[in-house]
């Protein structure tokens, strides 16, 4: 049964759920001030999951939306604005709602771009490109848009093959999200500190080069296995060997090695080149010392709610995002899910 939310701007709208795997226009709605973010996707449910993951981990490419979310994430709700039958009409319908709501203006919403992006598999015709160009003529860019054009608001992402051959450039990780790529993973690949530079069979970088070094695929990296307390158990030749013994997918191990999850099968998994045997932890603090410390949960008025054994227990019981809780512990995020999270020293 569909859950309905009554908005002041649009009336009754459906709250997006995991079954909405179809074409459509969505809106991220701030219940407190009626500001909105409008987008389109060929898979509404998947795109909203990407937005949620990025916002919860404080890594969304739209800084204006992220800052507002950080102020009070409980104000935000994800709604279906329009279901679109024909994939070819997605851009047109998104543009219609952008023009109607003016959500690219700061007093109305969080969108940065005035012109709708192109979802997966869609190519603009010459006529549609001309209409968009004419629509832009005479329009003044907002400060945020001018900043983005300078390259300060949106970092250009360059795509390469696994052999290191240059393919094309993209206007930031956000643009890639509607093409089926994970926005957060793209940003991680482009980070100077990241060992893993690949995502979905491509290499990604903020640097423009004719060719880059051929990738040494992570499946061939030696992996160190630790128990849940960080004690050394064994070094494996590669993730494939682990997947055979534990009857699992290699991605379960690589996600641990890349810092996207804490443990798998109750073990910690680390690429050998990240492991420091002297302190039993990963270099560059990829598994922080507070992973196993107790966590204090407070409401926003400062009342103690509960003392948790560790972050892992919080995420298992409440289905919360561990990265967002870590952000609170490190004072990079004021609160998460309406609570403050503090390391119990």
C-alpha cells in the first residue's frame, strides 16, 4: 500500500519506496521550509538510495542540499512527483518541473543546474539542444552556478578504461549517478588518498591525462584477514580465493578493504598494502580506534538515551549508516537521525 504525504506545494504525493523501479520525476522535499530538489531517473528507487547514502555520509555533491540536510535531516522526505511512461520524455518532464518550481533559485530549492540532465540511455536531439540553448540566453547565473562553471563548485571527473585509455569527461560525480554509477564511489575513486581507482569497470580521476597507468585490478591484491578485535589471522593471495572458501562474492571482501563496510563474516579484511603489522590496524586510520569503543547516544536536548557497545551494534539494531555516525563522533556532523553520537572516553 502506497504511503501518502501531504505537501503545501503539490498536494498529496507518494513517499518513494524500494518497489518504485520505474521512470519518473522525484522530489527531495524539506517539510520545514518547502524547499525542494527535483530530479529524474530511469530507476526512482535506486536513485533515491544513492541520494540517501550520500546525504547520510555527508558526501553529497550538492553542498547547499547537504548543509541543509545536516542542519536537520528529519525535515527531509523523498516523494514521487510524476511517473513517466516513456523514457524519452524524462528530460522534457524534468525540465517542465524545473521551470515550474524555479527550484534552482535559492529561495525555492536546492537545484544547481537550470537545465535538466540526461538520464541513462537518452540522447538529446538537435532540436532539444537548441531549445535548451535558447532558454539559457539572457538568463543570469546564480552565484553557485557561476562558481560551478569556474570548477570550484563541481569537479570535473575524467573516465578511463582499465587499460588506462582516456574515454571522456563528466561534470562531476552527480552527473554520473543518473547513468547507473554510484556518486559516492566515483568521488572515492577520485580521492588522492584512495587505493581503489576503479568503479564498474572504469578508472576515474579529477586529473586530465591522455593515458593513465593500467589498473592492477583489486581482485589480485593480497588481503589480510583479522579477527573482530584486529588480531592477525592470515594473508590471502587475492579476494577470489577468499570467496571460494567462504562461499561469497568477492565484492563483500573488496567493500571491507575499501572502507565501505566494517566487517564480513565477523572478520576485518584489509589489503596487504594498507596493513601495518606493528599496530594491527590499517594505515591512514581507515579503521579508527573508536570502532570498538562504546558510543553515547543523546537527544538534541542533551538527554542521554543509551550507551552502545560500538558503532556496529547501532547499525545492526537500528539499520543506521555507520559512516554518518562516524561523522558525528569526529564532529564533522552535528547530529544524525535526530540524535547526537559521542565517543565514550
